[in-house]
């Protein structure tokens, strides 16, 4: 089961964090990009090759201290077909290194279309009796605006292939309040979505009483996270917004249950491009800078968990 | 401007419909698929080549009677990289035939990530000073769950590159009521989203007093469409759900304004695989069956518009 593997990874590595692999070509060191521009011109091919090399170095430097990575597919899609090849190769490489993949794809559509997305990212696609994998994620993020008949299409593959999903409940962006905080009979929309997700979670519990069906809850909204934590005990939270978006360890603490489990915190920019913020590491050691930043984040969260009596290790 | 081009296409071809290019390999005639299975085995390559041939034949047979096509990207994504190549080639081929492309991608994320999706599908992606196109759509569908700071990222490219977007307001699926019909201070969520989209629409009006920022409003909810039509006069509606999903011409009529404009109705399965429903056409003439089905749909809607005094031609 996905959730068992995730929790075992967190406990083994003492690390409730994932690194968001969101490539921004303009922030990748010239030492990586320039040789591909020389070889392939200023092209998607060059960008994609540079992204893959960069991602592999980051993975090499952090795979032993984190349970998973969260590639954001938009940052690959923008480089077209070549970019999506780099997405796929990144996922495969990270898997080989023992990391779980959270494909941050935020898909969601009517039933039969959601099934196609599920085939693409969680399950397999049938071609004349052959069942083939299109993309290589262990779990994905899903948008709830279309309701249950969208979500249910993913659940079959979650069971069949031991995958997971994190449904958007309260997102980390400034205007997330616009719809998500509207009040219906005394309940906010994000709470209603939280209860809906929680219903799915409870039907699919793993060994540690957590579910492979979880929620996205932004680090930038600690009070909302507290509400949701109380509402949906069995749902694991994927928590974006730590670091560059402004969320702190004190902010994310509410996303954890008393057992110290229940949340996995993501940081992307703050870890990937750490070499830029420090005089300490020369450009060619960008991977070391990322490793240091990941360790710092892990320790920051672990120390805060300990402070609040939520030690899980 | 996208919306001007769309309206001119509708008027010129007397056809307020788009054909949804949602390839289902199991429904594509064996006369198309088998040769690719022989050549490339039971593989994504074979499926993608078959899909592209099928799409091109459909486009050849309908391009003179419709203003645009709506490829649903999920049905390409499920065939991985090869599938997405077929998506891109389909879009390029349809463009060459003078059709507008509605990329049914239902993306939406936090600001910087939505910008990446916009680069990918509406605008261009910068690689070291070069601005390159990743995917070839004239407009896309967008999910509103993250609010305005998601939507605004697409607007810049809509202006700059003469593109459009249709924001999900009331979707055609059975469980769309679950979130979209919840009531906040006497207003349903889909109405609140409708007003939000309408605000964007009004800021970006074209020649015919319609906007390149429109809404997705399912054919399966005619009463809701009537509400929304009154609320958001300037927003063009993309109306899925006609045909296979159960929507009729009488159902979609409420999505049109009194000027006979304001909506573009999609049908996918009912047109693409029309050859299966008729004894009339042999398999090799599947394109002719699709043409007949598209004409029938166009006439059905035009006749109904005339009946309700909403003639636009």
C-alpha cells in the first residue's frame, strides 16, 4: 500500500519531507545548461536535458534523507514533449533510488476522462490487451471541483496498483480563500471538501491507520490546517508552501497528528536553488547546497515536532 | 482576438458546434489500427499513430462545417509521450485546416505554476531568450478551485497571443452538484464562480461584445445554464454533454443569448464513432458517418435556435 510505504520511508529516514522537483531553467546553474545549449541550441531538447541532469544530481544528493519527491508537471509541460520526457525520466530515476513519487498534476475531470488520467498516471493503459505505463508516479494530486464521480475513478487504481492521491482541500496560494473559505451552513467549503475526502480516506486504510487517499493542505494557512487535522484524522496531508512561499515549521506543525505522523511537507525552490542563496557553495556544488538545505528543513520540522511532543521516531 | 475569430467562424459556417477529439483506441476502426499494430506492436507508438490518422480523417471530413475542435488531452496523456505527440500533431493539423483549437486540459494551480501551464498551452516558453511553443491550442479549459490568482496567470497570454479560456463553472457530470450547487448566502457556488468569471470576461471584451474569457456550462443542467446566462451575458459558454452524455438541443438552448450567440456546443463520442451506430456506413467510411452526425447536430441546434427566435445567421 502506498501509505504504508510512505510512512515506513518517513520513519526509516526520520524525515517527513519531500523535495519538489520544479525545474526553472533560468535558476539551473550555467555549468549544467550551457553545454546543452551548445549541443542542441536554445531548444526544448537542451532545456529538457539540462533539467534531467540537474534533477538527477539533486536526487543523488538527497535520496538517502527523504522518502519521496514531488515533481510539478507544469514545469515540464512548458517544455513540451521534450519536457515531459524529462518528467518521466526523472520519475523513473527517483524510483530506482527508492523514492516515492508524488506527481503534482492536479488533474480532475468527468468520470470517463478522469479514468484516462488515472490510466496515465496511476494505473496502466490498455492497448489491444497489453497494459502499459504512461507516466511513473506512485501518487498524484487531484482537483475536487467536479465531485465524487471524478475522485472515484482514481480509487480503483489506488487499490489495484498500490498508489495514492492527495485531493486539493486548502491550497497554499493567496486567493485560495476566494472559493475555499466560503461558508455553507456554518461550514467552509474546504471543510466540506475535507469531509468528503475523509470519507474516501476511511474506506481505504493502511497498517498505521492512515489512508492512501489524502489531502493537500497549504503551510500558509495554519489555522485552517488545525481545523482540517481535527476533521480528517486518517487522511495524510501533503503540505506545500514551506519556505519560499512563506510557511514555517511552526505553521506546518498543526498538520501533524499527536503521533507525529499525518503530514509530509514539501519545499521546492528553497531546496533546489539553495546554491544561489549562499556564498558558501560554488555553483558546481549546487547539489551539496540542496542537501544542506534539505537537512536543515528536516531538522527544523523534526525539532518543532519534538517541541510540541509529536515525536514519531 | 480569439473570441472574434470564434464568432466569425460560427457565423461563416453557420455552426455553433465543436467536435471533441477524444480518441478511444478501442472504438477506432480496425482498418486504421491494425496496420499500426502490425508495424509497431501493441505499443503507445501504434496507438498514437492510429489516433492521429483517425483524427486527420475526421478533421478532413468536418473542417468546412465547424469552427473548431476540442481535443481532450487526457485521452492522449494516457498513451504517454507518444500520445502527447499525437495531441500536438492533431492540433497543428486542425489549425492548418482553419479550425480553432479548444485544448480541454482543465489545468489550474498556484500562480507561478499556472503561469507555467499558460506558457505551455497558450503562450510561449522562454529558453535563453528564445520564445518557443510547447502545445498548440487557441484556448483552454481552466479549473477555478484555486481562485483569481490562478486565473490571472492565463489572462496575460490571452491578451498577448489572442487566445481564450473557458473556466469550469457548472460541469456536465452527475456529481457536479456536490460542490458546485452548495449554497452560500442564497447563491450557489457555480453562480459565485460564474460572477467571478463574468468579472474577468467584462474586462476583456471583443468586437461582438463577447469575451475571450468564457465558461464551461454542461448541457446536462439546463436550469443552471439559464441562471448563468442571465448572470454572465458577455461570457461565451463552452457546452459539453450534448449527445452521448444525454444533453439535447432543447437543453442547450438556454446557453445561448437572444442574439443566437453566446454558446458553442461540443459533442465527442456521438460524432467520432457515429459509424458504429449506423448500418449505413461501412467501417472504411467512418469519416463520412462522422460528417453526417456533425451536420445532424448542427442542424438540430440551428433549428432549435430558430424555433426559440435566436437565429444568429
